[in-house]
C-alpha cells in the first residue's frame, strides 16, 4: 500500500506571515494537529499544535506580569517565528510502511506528501492506523477463504 492511496489530499495550510492566532483557529476548526507552511504552493515549514501551545502566552505569565504586552499578542506573532523549517516528508509512491517508520523514528504525528517540490497531501497517524487496519482486515479475509 502506498502513501497516495491513504493520504489526505485536502491539506489545510498557513503562510509564514499568518498570525499564530489564525493558525490556532484553523487547527481547531479543521480538527488537525499540523499545518504545512507554504509560500506559493512550496512547502517552507510545518507548525504543530505543540508549537502553538509552547508559543501561546500563558495566563500565568500574564498574571505574573500584571498585563499582556504587544510582544505576546497572538495576533502579532507570526507562524514563521515558531514553525519548524526542516521538513521531514514522504512521496506519494513511498510505502505506508516507510511512512510509519519515518514517523516513529522522528517522533512526529504527520508527514507532508511532496511530489517533487509540490505539496500534494499529508499523511497523519490516523491515516497510518487506517491503512494497517485495512491491511489486517484484508489478510484476515484471505485467511478465511483459505479455510
């Protein structure tokens, strides 16, 4: 089974100069944990829910300081300041086994799918699980027919 059979083709993306508030709202509304960062269709980074949690001003920090300054306003902080620029990706013809191994090795939750330089999809942990469930179900079905 190859990545292009299992990946999500509808990819929610942000641009480097988008605010982290916009990224957070998009993640919540789309129910995703990763957003590729693109410029003109080219992948330049990725921002995760963890990146956003780490970057978002804490209510405790605001309470300690007594106020919230402009420098910690989520509307003013850009995605490019918190994104990961070193992207680990897969190609559409890579196997799901390779994608799963890469995700496990790198301890990441999703891989952008690149066809050359073009972003064509994203494969997430849930896609990996769905693929393996399908493969196991197919194997079980074949086993039943042999009996």
